[in-house]
C-alpha cells in the first residue's frame, strides 16, 4: 500500500518554457507571479562552497584558487569514500642519542570501506596528522599555465573589441536591468559581483570566465604550437602474451577521476583532495525574486527563504485503488491536504476535449461537481483531543472522511484502453490568498488579502488494469 | 553430553549457542548470542579468534542432500587463528585460514575457501566455488575485489580488553583441557 503514497504517482504540470510534469514535492511556487516553478525554469546561483566531510566553509575566491577542493580531506582513489587518518607507533631513534629508540607517532591514510591505505601506493607515513600529504605534481602544469595565460590575453582582446562595438551611450560597467538570463560573474579582483546580461543571440564565449586583471600590461605572450611527433614509443614485446594481473588494473572510473595522470595500474592511484559541494539559491526568472535561499552555515539545513509548492498548493494523493477493468466504472479514493492556515475551496474539473495539456490520460474520469472545502491547517490540532467537530456539510457519496486539514473523496475512473497503465488527468482549481502583497489600506480592520483562483493540471497514474 | 571442547584461556559466554562437536582454541572470545552449530561434521576453531554477537558459524548439510542419507562423510570445518567474525555474519566455509575478517552481515558460502588476510566486506555474499587468494578485500554492493599489500592486524588489543571485561558481566562456559573428558556446558 505504501507504493500508492509515492510522489511520482501524482504529477502537476508546470507551464514554464517547457511543459514539465513533476510531483508537487519537487516544485517551487513563486507567490509574486502566482505560478508553479520547477527546477528547469528558475536560475540557479551559487551561494557558498563547503567540504562535505569537514563541513568547512570556503569563500568562493579561495575555492576557485584551490580548484574547488578541500585542503584537509582526501578521497580514497579506489572507492571514493572519505579517507581517515590513522596513527601507529613506530620506534624511531632519538635525535640526540642514535642508540636509544623512542616511540613516535606515524600517520597514514586509510579507507574504512575498501581498506585502502596510503602505504599501498608507497606513500611514506607522515609525522604530522594533517597537512603533510601532498598531491603529486602534474608534469604538464607549466605548459598548461602558459596556455591559459595566452588565452586569457586573447579573451581580453576579444572583450575590448566587443565593448568597442557596443553603443557608447551605455557604459559597459553599469549593472544592467534584471532580465531573462542573468548570470553571476565574480571578477578576480573583487570588484563585486557583476551581473552581465547574456545576449540571447550570441553564443557564450568559451573564454568568458577568464578575464585579465584590469590595468595589467598588455604583454605579448607567445606560445609554441604543439609539436607532432613522428615516432611513437613501441609497445613492449610481451604486451599480448603477458597474463593480465586483474587486481592491478584500474577501473575506468578510478582512472578518470584523476584526469591528470589516468594511471593504468592500481599502485599509482594517489588520493586526491575532496571535492567541495555548494549551496545554491534559486531565483524566479520572470520576477527575479528568490524562491529558495539556504542558510550560509554548512551545518544548518534550514532555509532563509523557502517558497516550496507543498506549503501553498493543496496536495492530491492516492489512497486506494480498486480493481480497474476496461470500460467499467470504478471509484478511486483520493485525499486532498490543505497546507495553508485558512480555509481553502477546491473545485475539480475534467479536462475538455482537445485539451493541449491532456496528452497522457488513458481513461475517462468523473470528478465531483460540488466544491470541496478544506479546513485550515492548525498546528495545535493534533494535541487537542477534544476537537470540536468541524461544521462542514459533506456529501457522503463524495467525501468519505475528514480529518483536520485533509479530506478523502471519490473520483470515478473508466479505463478506455484494454492494456497498459491507467492514467487520468483533471484540473484542480483553488483559491490562494497572497500574503506577500502589501496591505494597501491601513484603515481596514481586517487584513484580508484578495483571493486569486489558481488552476493546476494534475495527472494521476493508477497502475495497470486488473487481470 | 555435548562435545564442546573449550581450551583454557578461551572466553566463551554462556549465552552463546554451541551445538555439536566443536573445539575452541585458546585466547578465542565468543560473545553472547553467537551461534556455532556443527550439524554435518565437527568444527575446529583455532586460537585468537573473535566471534561477535549473532555471528553464525555453521557446518550444515549441503542443500540438496537429505540429512538422513547414509553415505555422507562428516567434513570437518577448520578455522585458523586471529580471525574476526563481526556481528551478524554467516560463515559456512569449510576452510578458513588466518587473519581473515568477515565483516558484519556478510555471508560466506560452503564452497569458498578463505586463505589468509582476506576481508569480506559488510553485507557482501560470497557464494562462489573458489579459493580466495591472500590479502584480498571484497567490498561494495557488487562485491568488487582488490588486493591489499598487508594483511589486517590481529585484534590483540580488543581481545585482551574483552577477556578482562566479559567475565565481569557474563558467566562463562567451563573450559577443559583438550585431551580430557568433554566439559559440561
């Protein structure tokens, strides 16, 4: 029975740039536009970086410098788990008196999951607990840095040319008005965050993120082109006859996690610093209001702003499905939950013929014609044992039960197809009081806000027909 | 009446369930609620082993043979020294060497032979018919394998601690010298 409660059974349609059908728990609700938003129709912005194992916050500039990796934590190159530092006591000669030995602590890295240790690749034990471990140097670093400098200069030149082409009346450094596609650009010297408009016509230049510091001398950097070699190192003679030592061969995943070296042998797998995770905030693209803004502290899971759809839109869930038979009418029990604190009126409508949104339904549905009234959510109601019965007149054919802010009701489903899953769709219309709108008239006694009626397209997947 | 022979120096709690012809070596610790069942033959456990709670070491009949069939020879299950059987593991392997670790909820089948230094990771089920090479680590939900360079360390610290602490809280089964009459459990 728990499978009926799975959120994927009930999908809400989001009318954004693309029409997406997603469960309500994955949607956001912009209360300024009064529309549902999904992850695809909001813009994602990076809030802060943090390490998932030591939970250390890192400012974005420092993260960029360290290539988005934590300074203290390592990943096991074998199973990608977090490595822990272990200590052993080894006898070591005293610096003063070479004949006497004393116990010194030696530290090594070990993985708790696959039992990999740093001694497996030949890394010597260190005498300090943290900070002693170095990643191996990439032999091509110098060449790569030189190439990056050259291309940065090229990017600067391209940018100057583009700015010159822009009309002179608009100063290029003024933050432009918020518009459809805004991206966050953090300048290197901390000029503050600049919001640059990405022109919808022009392709994103691949070098867009690299920008030279202002006022640097325009040194001419030349690079040598890469040289093609005629001769390639020949394969060893026993390459085809030598038996493969399977435990020594690295898997593709292990190899590609270290793109610098891509070692083929497991004895060259060195641990890498752990990748940082980021907290992101979401912003509605139309009205540029924040929909979700997490707290800055990595240990906190709360949000400063959390406009999720589940706390504004009534949620439909399937409670029980009888045996569904082809062309026979059956009653499906659904529940409607009211997330807000005031009374909500909900009416359901069937989709009309030739409704452009109604593409997936394979059954006819008859919804209750009367308006359903949902009581407000009362947080203290669960502790109140002597709850007074709510004075709602319910039609017993339609409404089966009522419990604080939830009701159960029937819909009639007539499957139209002989095979396949049964999917139905209907429209859900409810009133929404926008508490975000400012109270215009301070003389009004009641702070009533206007009710807007919102309509959502809901799809239910009721599973296969009964055999 | 039972044939459990517990060597001197072993700590076997009374709440453990030991049935059949079982020999337990010195310095072995058997936690309460561990089960060692010798159905289809005797079990010989060496020294320095650590058998934790709810571990099941069973020498059972292979599945397709009825227990009443006449022509089955009882096979001895032998377990070496310094092995660790973590909580909730199931071991039916007939031959286990030394310094192996069978982690929590792992299952080792009857046709597997563990050599030395092997680690069977948590929740890994090994049912193949093979000899696991030395110092192999089996880990992950897909039972991936790798070879480590050194064997796992024997749990001497833990064994010493347990041998001191367990008698304070549990009654122990009586030990007996291996050559004399069987002990009462």
